[in-house]
């Protein structure tokens, strides 16, 4: 990996990390959602600084191309974040359904009085 590419990746990873932290501080992003993105940013930063880690993991998993390790990690992270978000959406839909039912019951009780 060339020095210019490594420097570029370090800068981009650092800026991404700072952006996520600022989003959490401004309450634009919740802490539990931000953890996945912070782990991703730190992972990219570590791989940018120590590219030999990618070669090490490539050797462990017997991968032909190191870029496949990066793509697999990115896909795994995306699937994990999608699962977390879908579970949150499912819980919120259930709460919304329960609230709608409670409102309907209260409206019905008020009409009877």
C-alpha cells in the first residue's frame, strides 16, 4: 500500500470518526447506533495505520486478495447494522400499534360517558 493511500485513508477515517462523535454530541445520532459506526471508523483507522493486519487476517482465512477481507468486513458490518436497525423498527412498530389501540379504547370510553 502506497504512503499516499495510507495517509488518505488515515485522514478520511479520522474525519469520519470526528463526524460521528460530533453527531452524537449534537444529539443527531443516538449512542447505541453510533457504537457500530465508531467501531467501523476505528477499524478503518487501525487498518490504515497498520496495513499488515489485513495481510495477517488474509493469511488466517486463506484469502487470495486482501481487498476481499476489507469487502467481507464491510459487508458483515452492514448486515450487523441492518439487523440492529430492523429490530429497533420492529419494536417501535409494536409500540405504535399498542398506543393506537390504547387511544382508540380511551376515545371509545369517553364517548360512552
